[in-house]
């Protein structure tokens, strides 16, 4: 993978993997992609960023790309890569109508990260999980599609994941071929009990998805997977982004948040952003139905956008 080449969430293949939820639309200046979609009950269209993060290659040109869409789409909404535009002022220059803190991502600056200094809790369970499983970095991720699908089905059932979060076989077939993919697999007695998908773009490794079998949950295999991931990425990237917990607000204290916080030595905020591209059509759509202004776009109140 060449430096500066499209990879991970900024790669056209990743946008194509989500084409069940919108038509990929390239942003030629910045090198990002949106998913264009129909607005129910109208002949209009809007766009959203790829799930879980919108990313691009040249953030300095994103504002011009969005301006060029004015009048062609009604609005655009996206959760922006926390390692892209890194402050609200720069975000508001691109997304003029909505910039709000969305999720706090837990990160590790690997220059300052030492596995030996993790909490006693995390070190204990990591040692325990590593004693019960072997973790490897798979050299050919697409080869492990069926194993991954079986693990992810367990995750979807446990958390009732639907829609874009559930992904599909077709989506994963493409995602496992996107440049920047890294797959860690945990096995015990010849059985795959857990796996973790990562994407590497530039100096950042992003935790994409992790899943386990019932036996993997029993073995607390995620501790083994995260430990080996930290070892693998040291010297390869500068920062690891473990993602966020289950809650939207900073300071949440759910189990996933505590788990991810325990691996991190810093945080980075991901913002939800929106821009109205056709104010006349936006107003007319709102006039034709019920909407809640706390959502953006307001005419999609209650939907995942």
C-alpha cells in the first residue's frame, strides 16, 4: 500500500461495500465518498457518510466538494473521522448546520503506550485469555470470510444489530479485500473463537469490528485480541483507535467503555456533522411531514443517519 493511496474508510471499495444503503458518490477533491440515497415520499435525494466513519485523503478540499453538491442533494450528514478535521471550527467551515460531539474514541499513542503499565485488571484477564487461545495475524483475510460471518452472527444476535450495523455477506466480502485491512484471529483447540478486524490508514489503526463465539466470550478472548493487536501495531503505526463505548456521551460508564478505556492513554472526539445543500427543498420536505429538530436531517427523525 503506497503512502497517500486510498485505503480503509477512504477507499472506494469500502464505500461500495455499503451500496445496499446508498449509491457511492465520489468527492473528487478530497478523495472521500458519500452514500447517496432517496428521501422517502419525495423525488429528492440526500447523502450520508459511510458507517462508522467518514474519511478522506485531503481534508483541505472537503469544503469545496460539499459546496459543489449544493442544489444537487438536499443535505449531507456524517460522523467524521476523529483524526481528520480535528476541531469544531474547521468542521463548521465544512458542515455549516450541525456539528455536535458524538462519541469519544479511546486511543493509544504507541510512543507512550506500555502494555506492562496497564491496569492489574486488564493484565490479569489478558494473561488468562492468552493462556486459553492463540492469536495470529491472518495473511489472507478474505480466506476467513465464513469464519468471520459465523462470529459476527453471534454478535448481531447478542446485541440485536440491524440495518447498516448488521452488514451482509456481500459487504464483508468486499471489506476483507479493502487495502489496509488487518485480521487477527483467536483459536483454541483448533476452533476459531474470536476475531478482530482493523483498518490502517496512514499512521492510524482503527478498530473496525470484533466478534466472538459463545466459547470465545467464555474465554474472554477480546482481552487476548486487543493485547496482540497492540503488539502487532507497535512500530507500524503511531496511533491505535480502539473506537468508542456504547453510549453517545463522554463520561459513560458501560462495560464496553470501561474495557476500551483500559487499553487507552488518550481520547479523541468524533463529531456528528450536517450541512443543508438545498434549503428550499429541505424546508418543503419538512413542511410535508412531522420532524424533530434535534435530528439531522430533521426529516429523517428516528432513522440512523
